[in-house]
């Protein structure tokens, strides 16, 4: 019997490696590939208004296009005093998608007079599994912390240099990749999705 294939809606090789390790740790023998394995399928526009909607949209689109079960995730930074913003707009907070430095500068400027006691925030990730026939599951993972007044550290990406996880004295950008993966919102969401993978793919 051939190994069940599973596709992850990303062109980021690090995400594929991370999920492969999580599935292997759970004892699941799956042929996990990224979206690069299907270059003819265009990237999905994230038109949802929640992380879960965007993750499900990407997973369903990929599953329908390939006929293969698909996993997708969507994540961002949610700041308590901003009512959960930037949220789904995290990657384009300053107007241009993926301009990490501009996004960070704008957010710090918006929070410039907010005291430490009110700088709580969290990274949130929704991870979704969709089957070609339409079955779906979606789960969430969070990494809570507080926001620094200035960036610190050269690791990670996005808002990592300003989020200091609970119980830590360093920002996410100052943690090693292993330390960050162990507590990351995406790692938590992917691990929480394992029971759904086992159930929907009938791997019990």
C-alpha cells in the first residue's frame, strides 16, 4: 500500500520541515509535500475575516484542485489594546504585504504611549485540514506575551523582535529556532491538528 500523500499550502520549506517532524513524532507515516509540488496551482487570495476562514479557504482550494488532503495555516499578531489588531492584516499592516520593517515601525508608533502593563499581545495561528470530498477541521494555537518598546534580536521574522513570550526575558527573535518551535503558535496549532489528521485520513 502506498504512503498517503498530504499537501501543506505553503512554499516555505521550513514550515514543511516543521510539520513533517510533528507528524513523525506522532507516529504518522505520510508523504508530506508543499505547494511547490503543484506549481500549476496559483496562490489562494486570503479573503476571509478570521485566521480560521483563511486557513480553511486555502486548504479547501488546494484539496479540491489536487484531489489530495490539504493542510493550511494562517497567523498573525493580536494586540489586546488594539482590539486584536493587526490580526489578519499583520503581514500588510503598513500597507505593503510582507514589509516587516515598516509593519513593525508603524505598530511601535501606534503603541508609543502605551505603558508596559497594557502591552499584552499574542501570536495566533489557525491550522486547517480539508479533504477533497469536503470534510474539514480547524484548530488554533497561541503564543502569549508582551510587546517591547523597541526591536531586539535578529532571528525569526515579522513581529518576532518585539514580542517577549510569557515567562521569558528574551524576544522571539532572540530565541533559538528550536526554542521558538517548541512554544510557537504554529507548532501548537499543527500539533493540535494531529488527531484530526489521524481521524479524517483513517490512520488509526
